C-alpha cells in the first residue's frame, strides 16, 4: 500500500510558479529599475492574451445565447482570480443595465474574502457546490472557472459540478494545460513567470482582467447593448452618467445638448429610448415598443420600419 505524502503537491512545473530571469536581482535594484522590470514584464501580457482570442471567442459564443434566453454568466475563482471575477460582474449593471443576477461572481470564502484573504478556502474541491446548487445552475447558464495556475481545487471542482448540472463551462488559466473533459472552452493565456515569483496578482491578474473585460463586453455587444462603441443601454442616474448619456443622444440623433437633455428627461433617463425618440420623432411608449420589436437593437429601431 502506497504512503500518502504529508506535503502539498509540487507545483514547480506550473508556468506562473517559474522564476523570471530579469528579476533575479530584484532586491538589489533601485526604484526606477524595479519599476522598469515590472513594466517590461507587463508588456508581455497583451500579446499573450491576443494569442488566445479564438478560445475566448469560443466561450463568448457559449455565453451570449444563454444570456439572451434569460440565463446567467457565473465567474468562479479564489483569491485574486475570484476578486477579479466579482469586479467584472459588479460592473455589468452600471455599464450595460443588466440585472445584478445576470452576471455573478463567486469567490472562495464568500464576500468577506474580497477584503480579507481566505486563500485556505481554495483547497476545498466541493466548496462552490452549495452556492451553485442554491443558484440552481443549469443548461441556460455559462460558468467560467478562473485559476491562474490551473490547479485550484475550489475552481476545478466547482466547474466540474456545474458541467454535471448541464451548464456550459469554461476555464481561464495562465499556464499550459490540457482541456479537461468537463470543460467546454479552455482559455490558456501563457502570461509567463511573474516578477515576484508566484505573485499572480501581477501579470496573470492583468491578463485575467483583460480576458474578463473581453468576455463580458463582447457578450453584451452581441446582446445589442451598444450602438457602435456607445453604451446606449446606459441609464443616467448621476451627473457623470447624465452628461455621458446626453452626449450619446446628441451623437446618435444629431441634436444639441439642451435637446438631448430634454429627450433624456422624457425617456426617464434611458439613453437608448431617448435616442429612438429623437431620431424617429415619437414618444417614450412608442420608442419602447419599437425597441422591443427589434430585440433592443438600436440600429434597427432607428433605421427600420416603424
């Protein structure tokens, strides 16, 4: 009978645990050289993300049809990965007027782990199961596990459980690995060794933030949440957003600022509705009906038949 080692598995082979030659004398550098080493390393991130665009697209193409039929996008992570997932999820409602339950971020240790480290919770392979069960995750949902090193038990166990419940699944890692059978789309960004070895809040964290931005933004674009590059589903709820919404309405309708604000007020602060009102010369109710008829796609609502 084999003996069980009292030590954790050796993760020295994982790319994010490798040493970076450029930082081997980091503690001997002056401040500008430390910052230059970090900056030089950061320049490797965007090209690494770009090399994974097809795999990112494959996951987006699983996400947006599920959101369109009322499903959800659920991020699952621990530590930095979990915090970045929660951050991206929390930014979707103000940017795209999504319901807060549409994009959800789950982190090992719960919301308390957003401010205080709960890294020990990442070792629990069944740790995410109760929350996934409470959410009744199923075929209309897409679940993305985020694990920079690709080994986090909380993430891997959670995504496998989501797959067993019928959800579409993805895995975002920053190291080479084979796609598990329970993962529909693997995104493997080879961001490379960190300046501070193993500190995946650095390059891997930057890569993760970039990929999550892409996934949520591309999904929302496919859901008709933009007109060109304008966030037309914006609702003006404070001065900054009110100013932005007025500029959007001005750009779409070709009207002056005062007229844009008047349209916004009549539209209840909804930029997309105001844009239809101003372009088609109709009232709020008719604009809302026209948008609904065109599936929320502003380009069709202002250019199609009424």
